[in-house]
C-alpha cells in the first residue's frame, strides 16, 4: 500500500530519514510528493532531494486525491496551529509520522503527530493530535500530552504528568511525576519542574520558577 503525502515546512531534514525508515518494511510506503513552504525564496528549489512546491494554494486542486499532509513546523506553535488549520479548512487530512522503532502498544494517539528517532512512549500514555516529540525524549506511563504541544529533544516527562495544549517544553527539561502544566505554557530548556504550572505561564530553572 502506498500513501502520497505533502510535507509542510522545508526545514526539518530528519523527516525524510524517518520516512525512509518507515518505508523499509515494504508493507506501507509513504511517497513524498514534495514540500509546502510559504518562504518564496525556497519555491522551485529542492529540499532533501524533493521539490519545494510553494504555499498551500499550490496544491488546493489535489485536495480530493487522497493525499495526506504532514506538518513539521515545530519552532513556532502559533505557525504550526495556523498552517494545520489552513490545510484542514482546505479539506486535507493529516497523517502521523512516528519513527518505526517506537513501541506504541497500549498508547492512545491522535492524528498529525510527529515523533522522531529515539523517542520512548510508555504504556497508558495519551498523545493528542498535532503534537511534536523530538529525538530521545521520553513520555512515561499514564501521562497525557495536549494537542499542538512541542516536546523538545531529550525531555523526560515522568509518570502521570498532564501537559495541556499549545505548550512548549524546551530541550533537556524534566517534568517530575504527577505534575500538571496548564495550556499555553513554556518550560525553558534544562528546567526541572517540581510543582504544577498554571496556564499561560513561563517557567525556568532548577527547580523551575515563573519568569
């Protein structure tokens, strides 16, 4: 079975290698048609040997051709939300891209998730739609990650943690067990979160405090 896909954002070369690894099993093949990017400088160029086609308007006519979309925008949660909703409004469906070595047994997953190499997702974890989990991060058992949240590289989310939607967890952060992090919050890189974080907060440090 072959599934044609467009990739939003010509900025993350890792996505191509993950798809290459997925395609190695020869059972379910993802066929990259090209990258969608609003940066006009990139239009007509190549990214990881694939065409950068243009903005979303360039592919509107293909919305009824069973082509799925992958969103790799991770640096800006606002941009990720906006671009995702634009394609949903156009009638496209999103597909999750999870590195094939990730054990997903006994997990609950939304759509449009991107999980990179070396990620560990333990049993009884719920990952909501359009979440990004960067390389070598761990989501421990019975945790919940809200939609559109970004988990940076080498983050450790301990057991029974609940992270709200639209959160940004910086590289190397650690969230201790049973912590709740409210919607739209930011945890700075390297922080250790030992207490609940209210929504719309920014915390940093060891232990993490509001800044």
